[in-house]
C-alpha cells in the first residue's frame, strides 16, 4: 500500500492527498510534525535528504519526494496527465512555474503571516507579497479565456497551482483583481472527487 508522509497544514501535501483520492487509490496517511523535528531524523532523511514533506513511499518501498514529482508519478497513464508530448511539457512548465515563482512567494508569505513572523522582517515580507501578486498575474494571463491550464481540461497542472493559489488571501493578497483565477478555483473545487482538507497551523507553530 502507498504511504504518504504528510504535514496536514502544508499545501504541497494537500496536492498529493487530493490526487490520491481522485484516483481512488489505497493509501495510508502518516502525519509528521515539522515543528517537533520529525522530518530531520536520520530515518526520515533517508527517505528525503531535504527533510521536507510530502514523501510518498511506493509499494516496493522506494521513497519519492517533492510534490510535483509525486503528482507526475501518480498521474502517469491517467486522464490527469495528457498523452501528447507538447501538452505534457506544458504541464511540466506550469509545475516548474509553481515551485519557482508562486509557492516560494505566496507560500512563504502565507506561512509568515499565519505564524506571526511577518513583522520580524517586514520589508522582506512585503517583497514576498509583491512577488506573489506578480505570480498570480502570470496565472491570470494563463487562464484568461481557458477553463483549465492545459488542453482545455483538468490536469495535475491545475492541482499543483490550486494548492497555494487558493490560500493567497491568507498572505494578505486581495484576489478580486484575478477574476479568471477565482473562477478557475471554483471550477477545480467543483470537480468530482475533489476534497480540500487543508488544516490550519497549530498554535504552537506561532512565534
């Protein structure tokens, strides 16, 4: 059985949970506490040298880390990943964009805001928010006139971008300028089998 090492408040982990359920796979959820150092043990670092979540342990015991890689692995041979070479490359394009420009800015600003760290270095927090807005503007352009990001249908590209986009408001980003994005978020949430079980950060995560 697939085993997912997972932090419930991580939107990166949310991506994998959503896809596992949409695919109807059997899996076991193994929560880990980031703030208690559970991802920094020798045993955990053997699974993922970066000491991050999520990590998916496959039936044969091999461990796979990084949310984008896990999504692509699970989606192989399913409707969530296009068959065409160019369309698959466009899915990769959006996954790379998400981890390079959206998650490091929206995700970091959200984490700092929700754990009361935004006041420690306010100028850096402000830069993250502005860069997050820039990333959302790119996503807005990519979705204008399109129901989904690639080939007119839902794929793991949409799931990857959904994760941190739908909580951008937690970082203090006003979403009303991004009409195509907000309409797309609603379409993703209305899909069969979609369930958002993202949890809040625990009180002891706050500075």
